[in-house]
C-alpha cells in the first residue's frame, strides 16, 4: 500500500501478494523508536507515496525494495523524517510554505533510493528480494540505531518449538491501524505492536527469504501486525531469554495476502545472504 499525504491509494505489487501497510491494533509509539522513519517518495513521476524505514546509521535507512523502485524505475526522489506524528507536523508547519514540496524540502531529509539489484516487482515471488536502502543527503542523529543480525542468526526458527512468546518481535510503522470495519485508527502516526514468527518452512507464500508473522488484532497494545503503509518497517527482535526488545532488525515488512490486514503477514529476512551482501557494504556510506 502506497499513499499520497492525506490520500490513500492502493497499488498491488504481485498477483498473490499485497505490499504491507500499517501496524494493526497496536499503540502509539511516541518517542520510543526515533530510529523508525517515515518515507515519502515520487515513483514513476507520481507521488507522494509513503512507506516506513529504519535508520541503521545517520545516513542509511533500511526499507523494502518496493519502497525504492516501481515498474523497474528507481524513485525519482525520497524524503525521510522521524516525527512520531506526520499529520500533526504537516498541520503545524505546512502553512509556512508555498507548497507541499517546499515543506518537504525544508523539513525533511532527501535521500537516494537503492533497491536490491535483484528486486524486480515480485517477479520471482515468493523469493522477492524485497529490500532496499535510502542513502541520505544529511544525517539524522538518534540515540540508538537499528542493527543487522548476524548472518543466518534466525535459521534456528525453522526448527524452533515452544511458545509464541519465544518467537516475538516488535513491529513499528506509520500505516493504517486496521481495515476491519468499523475500526481504522490514525494514519501517518508511528505505531508499535508485538508480533510473532509462526512459520519459516519453505512454501509457495514464504519462499526461502521470508518470515511468516502473526497479524491478529489486539486493539491496544496487545498482539498486532502490519497493514497499509508499514512496508519497509522493522521487526525488532525480542530476546526470548530476557523478554527485552533489541535493536536488531530481524526483517522488513514486505507483503500480505489477506485483504483486511488480518491472518498473516510476510517479512523479508535480514539475516540471509541476499540481505547481508547487499546492505553491509552500504553501512559506511557518507555523502561527499
């Protein structure tokens, strides 16, 4: 799901899959995850669409491939900001600028989108290569940045047994809070919820690159999932030994199948070779 600022427009990216959206039935995040940013971008000359991303360094944002490229064309321009409530910022600041573009240029950070070289609009679904980065022109400084996992850190989940609580992650994003009438919630507000890995076995919907996560409504701080606008956002690993959330981004929100943002969602693993070999060399990026 990609959205104009203040206008929602659904765009399908694959015959069997839909881009992920916002956090369903989570809770407002406030300042808990300033390393999670909103993306607004022009794609194929049309915009502004939106996604979510994670700051890995002051200059590097991790996101989904479909948030960096569409129909074979890399984003014309991408803007990044980590305000917890984008609508509130827009309402407060926009009257001071002659146009929406002027507001974006003055109050957001511009960046260059870089899709995974094998991303191709889900052409190889379910092996999607749906990962990308935004290389920023100016730094965004926060107290703690997201981190990549070790290579193949989560392979053990293929054989993991035990409670859902031992396979949890904290999902964060700027999308819708639900599609099931009559609850929708805010849009363009950073929300967070707890989700759990339910599948890693290779299938025609998971492939070798993705996690399957729960996407069940909790309506307020309980279990949740992703919906329209959360694409590219993080699933922060929760240490099963301590129950503490870590800064490790174990996956980025990629696609869903159920039309109402329920059932399950699917997220691109960051511990696999396809992710590590693409992202790690870019972590030292700084503009000239």
